[in-house]
C-alpha cells in the first residue's frame, strides 16, 4: 500500500519539476566603485511604449537579474552615468540560460548562443564605425581636393554597403529570434525594399506582434 501511495507523490514532484518555466539570468559586474549602490535597468526594446522595465542595484560591484526566458525578448541593460564615468548600454536576448556581462565604457556579455551572436555583432559594428570615423576625418582634412574627397566618399559608401550586407545576412539567419528582430528594427531605414519584403514573406506580422514600436510604425 505504501508503494501505491508514494507513486502519485513522486509523479506530482516530477510533473512540477518538468513544468517549471525556463528562465534567463544575468550575472553582471561594474568595474570600480563609482557605481556602487547605483540602479541598473533592464529595459525592453520597445519600453517607451510598453514601459516594460526591471531594475536592481549594484552591490559590491555586482548585480543580477532573473526573468522568464523568451528568445524573442530583447532587452537593454542600462546604468545612469555618474560623472566622469559613462557606461555603454548592452543589448541582450532573454533566451534560456545565463549570461555573464561587464558594464563599462565598452560593455560586453555572452554565455548563450544568441547573446554570443550579439557580442560578435557589437564588435563588428564598433570596427566598421571606427573605419567610418577614420574616413570622415580624412575627408575633413582633404581641404579643397575634390578628387580625394570623392575617392574617400566612395570608400565610405563601400564600407556602408559591406556593413549592411553583413547585417542583412545576420537578419536572414535569425528571422525567428530576437537577434533578427533587433537587426530589422535598428537598420529598418537602410534595408532595401526587396530584403524587407523577404522578411515579411517569411515572418508575416510576427515582428509587429513582438515589438510595440514596430507595430505603431505600420498601424
């Protein structure tokens, strides 16, 4: 009789364990003591519309967030500036698992597949932006040399085309997760019509359903 009684109890705990919703956890550090006691915000990508914001506090240079996992949920980690220290925002996707982040003048994070992809995208973007910065400086220094200016502008356009091509490939490879949603939203104005049409054919209204700002753009 005891074995018969124990079986339902065992099945109850097994079911409860299996039904537990997956979570997304952030373990972060903020170097130095300047931000001790500061608030850290986890802001939804469309937070100005949805007001979806979580917050925690830096204690002993560390902070943590745990939220329900959703591979389409894109958040921005943000900490208010405390002069003279400024911390760069960091974008994360709330997929199941744990990411380790460092919030600093150049922030970084990783530990799950999609967040590792975002870190590589961020590093590539910084690199391409630095190239454009160099070219812009050369244009300013070219004075009245129109031939050199035209050549430098052509180089700048080539860098932009290369960047956009890489971002569109990244978008197409991540249509059904938060990486694709982020790239589509950030580069919407630059993405050619044929590339947008492909995204729409593949995803329908999915992005608008996931992001209130995108939905407001079209409705």
